[in-house]
C-alpha cells in the first residue's frame, strides 16, 4: 500500500537499495529499511543526503514520486514514473482530444468542490463559512466570472486575518529568522512558506495518481502555462488544498509551536493532513486512494464512460 510520505530533512543519510527495499544508512545508527511498495512520495530536503541510481529506479518502478529540495529545503523538482499504465498512449490521445466544453464543465466541478472545501475549513475553525457556500451555485461552466477569485478574497482574510496575502514564492532574504518579534509580515511569511511546502507535496501526490491512471500531467483542464509541466496536477489538486490550509491554520494557533522553521513538528502536521481519510460515496478512503479515484474518473470522462469526476463529498479528514 503506497500510503507513506517520507521526508528526509533532519539529518544526513545515505540512501541505497536492498531486495526491493529502500535502506537509510546513518552515521553511528542502525539502518532503517522499508519496501518501495509502501512509498508514495520521497522528499529529500537535507543538503547532505546521497543516493544511488538504484534508489530512483526502485522508487519510480514501484509507482512512487521523488521530490528534491533546494538549499532552503523548499521543493524544487519532481521525478515521476515514465510508464504509469499499460494503455497510456491511447489515454494520452483521448486526453489531448478532450473538447473545450468538457474541460470547462470539469473545471466548474473542481472550483465548486474547492469552494465547498474552503467553506468547510472556515466552519471548522470559526463556525462561519464567510458566505462561501452561497457562491458555489454561481460557478458556471469554465468559471467565466472567476468566482474562484471572489471566494479567495473572502476566504484568506477569514482564515488568516485581513493582512494576509497569498504569495506562491518568497525569497528567504525577506525573512529574518533572528528577529524575535512576531510581526504581521513575519506571520505572513511563515503562513505562505508552510502552505507552499504542503501544496508541493500534494502536487506530487496528485501527479503520481495522474501518471498511474495513464494520463499526462502536462495536459491540463484549466491551467495551460507552457512553462508548467504539471498543469493537470495543478487542476486536480485544487479541491484538496483546503486540507493544507486547515493544517497550517491549526498549527499557527498553537503558540507553543516553533514559528521560525519548517521543523519536524511542522512537517509532521502538514504531512499528517495528507495521510488522513475523506468521505467518497459514503465510504472513508485515504487521500491517496481518493486522488487515484479522481484521476481514474477523469479517464472515464475522456473515454465517454462518465460525465463528472469522483471528488469527495467532504474533506473532513481524520488522521
């Protein structure tokens, strides 16, 4: 069962393989090993981690995803299996031939579910959805009036306060970790850094599910940047972003937490938000399984066997 996310960021290790298992060798400590078949995502963040070619090969052959990080431990790259399905060429063709009306209808469903998830997060934390539920019915095919942005303008201030602004990338130089004051600007930096880390792992999980379903992660429904190799992953992960938002908000509410670093405690909370269970068709399923069902249902739409995606009725994940 590929339901494990392994983040290596606390110490230098040597990664190697033995009998279809990943082996972590550490200085003056016993080795740790686990089957590649258990690994969904391997995140290497520590700058002094070394690994062999057989590690990458074993991981992707088992259907896992490798995420590499920069010197600041921010995810910067992703390695996915090249062959994810026995008939992926046929599915690539159907994916590329999908009509614009179909793509717009699916994007409508995604945006509606994303807003519903955001409303659920706000209700959980504040007892009010800030009017988001009323916006769901306004999302038309393709979201031409950009209700998604209208929702975001209500959602982020209600979640993190009126001074919050969403920034996808920030320079580390903007943040002084030696500054003992907790200013609004400092909090904004921390919130965005944690969100970006959580979203990067969620993106890897989604891309993995897409490849396993025999689809190409670059051929998106709504996202179409020529510089983005994971447009479809960015589309399908949208309804699951509120899981990360909730984890970050809950972590920041714990004043005993270390506000300065994406340390082990912070990462555990973020990754735990991606290893819980959601409700899909009345059944509690892991988020890994749900992402697989979403990608598989997209294949069904492309093949003319269905008209909608399988997206959880609720993101009320439990860990």
